[in-house]
C-alpha cells in the first residue's frame, strides 16, 4: 500500500514537473521565434574607433588569436560545405561562377526597374550636402518609389556615378546582396521640395529645406550638355532596415546567422573582391541589414551599398594614391616612416612619383592603374579581423569566382555605368582585366589550383585552373598523390604515385566496403617545392568531400 501511494506521488510530481517545464519552455521558444531584430549602431566614426583602436588593442589580449599568429595557425572558415564551397545564405547567393549570366543579365545586375519614374515631378524628401562632397537627395518619384540620388562633383563628371553603378553589377554577379542601382539624368526643374523636407549641411544639424535652398546647392553640381543632372539612383530597400552588419561577431537573435562573421568565407573574401574593384571604403557603415517576410517568416538579409569609392573614385572626387596601400590610421607604416627618418619611400609615393603630372587618365576614370598593385598587400580603409584571417583556401575560392568573368563579361558590366567616352570604358576595362589576372595568378600560386573533381569509370578527373587560365604551362607539371585507405579511425597508406595529367586511375584502390582518401600536391615547372594539399575523400565510390589546405 505504501509502495502504491509512493508511486502515485512520484507520478504526480513528475507530471507537475513536466507541465511546468513545458509552460516555461514554450514562451522561451516562442520568444526566440518571434524576437524582434534589434537595430545595430553603425557609423563611420564608430567604425574607425572600433577597428583602429579598440579591436587592435584587444588583439594583444586575445589568447587564441595570439597563439595562431605565433605558430602561423589558420582558422578555417566555418560555413563551407563538404565540397569546400560557400552554400547560398542570407549574405551570399552563388551566381555567375555557378551558372554563367548572359551579357544582358550582367549589365542589368539587381536592377528590376528602369530607375526613377520621371514622367512628372520628383519630390525631394531629404538632402545632405556637407563639406566638399557632391551631396545626396532622398526623393520620391512620380509612382511613389523612393530613391537615393548621388551626384558627381563638378570637376569629376561621371566618376562617382559610373563607379557606383558598375561596382553594383560586379558585386551582384559575384553573389552579394545589392540594392537596385541605375544611372539617371534629371532636369533640375523636375525636383520639387516636399512639405516636410529637411537638409543636413556643414553644421551637422537638420534644417528645413526650401525650394530656393535646393536650387542654390544644385548650381554646384555637374550637368550634361542638355543641362540635366546625372546621378546614381539607389532604390530604397523594401523591409525594415536594422543598420549595418559587423565584420566580426554575429546577430545572436537571428537563427540564420549562427556563425561569427569573421569566420564566414564570403565575408573574409570581401578583401579579395575589394582588391579587384579597388574598393577602399568597405566597412560596417557601408552595409545594411534588412528584415522582410519570406514564406511567412521574418528573414534578415545582409546588403552591400554605398559603392562610390570603387575603381578610381572617392567620396569627393578621385582616389588619392595612398588609398589601397595604407589603412586610414596605419601604425605599421607610420613606424616605418618614423624610424627611417623619412628616407624610406612608400609604394604609393613611388607610384605617384612615376605618374608625374599625368596621374589621371580622365576625370571620368580618376586615379586608377595597376602599378605597384599587389593582391597580398592591398589594404582597405580599416583593418578588419575578417580580412586578416583570410586563408589560402578563402583566397582561392574568391579567385576562382573572379576568373570566371571573361573579358566580354567585364565589358557588359562596365556598360551599365554609361560612360559617354568610349576611351574611358576601354581604359577601365583594361585595368579590371589586368587586375583580374594578377589576382588569379597570385592566389593560384599560393594555393593548390586544382578543382572540378569528377569520378568517372573509376578514374578521378580534375582541372588545373592555373593551366586553364594560362598562368602555368602543361610541360613540367607533376601531381603528387598519396592514396590512403581508412577503416574507421585507422588508416593505411596504399600507394604514393605521380601524374603528368589531371586524371588518376583508381581501379586498384576503390572499394565500396572501405573509404579512400587522396592527398594531392602540385608542382609546376620552376616550383621549388610542391603546393599545399587538396584532400579528396571518396566514399561509396563517389567524391564525398574536398578540402583545400588553409
């Protein structure tokens, strides 16, 4: 009887505990599912402090980072799949490198509309004109769509507007989320001030904008032969804007953002793509997180924007020669200059001296060339951890994407900038193509440039991308292969052999009952030692995973 009563009490206690746990757990799960995304605090000056002072200082107390730097240990990107690729996510969508876009698609980019509707008046909602910058207008077109208009400076017509629109095509084709960008020309008479319009001027304070004030500031902007203003028009992103995304850490209340951003390959690789497009100013303040509804769920997507500091452009005109050679506050370069008593000549100083008086090919192109360009030494404005953690495998992934663009592809994207002089388009195309090849050659030498693995009739076939793109000759290349059989955690080396062609007959090694690993290193003619390895894991007589050495 006592046993029955005791069991009954235990059942009741367990039932109460179970119900209580469900009552407690359910609201927590509900809260996680419907948690409101907080707006991140971003801004240029905050970025400068965080990256140049705070994180650089904390770096010396970060034991794991100190250990990796001391022993040259690389931290592998944590969001790659088994084939060493970045799967589609809220930061990145594989596009041109996976499935080639047509010239028309490349020229169109993310643009879904023709730009602002100019059939009637365009209402100015907000204006910002500070310092020497050409200024921006937030406007509403005749159909009620909102656009941010950015203008060229009077002395550099077409430079900022074309750079921003062309860069948007490149980033979109690569795979990043980009707002709609277009080149638009508008008659100043069509711009009318809204009833609640404001302006931010040199004082930094918001003031009421009047029609007279608008007409006054428009006098200082470049106009074409028809007297129209030329602008890059960025359509406002649909959804709730939550500030920019950080290049380190993550949004902890976003279930689609489980990995620290500095450990994401597509975030690290922004360094490589920035070197291609000469994008010096890439940071949190040039990004935007937007929440929109997809399939009944709130989804946050991460966008790149404000691309008017790409190629030869900077915010207020042409790009100074030191940009891309030094950080905004480059302590290392400052110490070199200090201890050399000024006798050491920096690369950008050599570049400027060699250029002489002809440092700009055209006001529409700005200061842009490939002299002293080094993919390894390219620097953005701020020293982001994510860029410092870039590995060989990350750089190789980015270089593969860059090399997927043909000369004709590049020409199609440059066409979107609507440069009026063919010589400007031709010069920009030449620089971008040259830089594409410099980047490809560098990263294909730094990593093992083999890929596109296929197993056909017990033969592993692959491609040497360095040979495909003309960076290495077929003659003299050797592929060094270690074949290992694994049974559980234990393994045995089956054979070591060499190949002169990118194909390996595995008939003597393949077995459905056991796993096979191939470790391949490459030696091209003139190489003093083999390249880093690529590990190919074969399971059930099929390629199961690929790992490029970091």
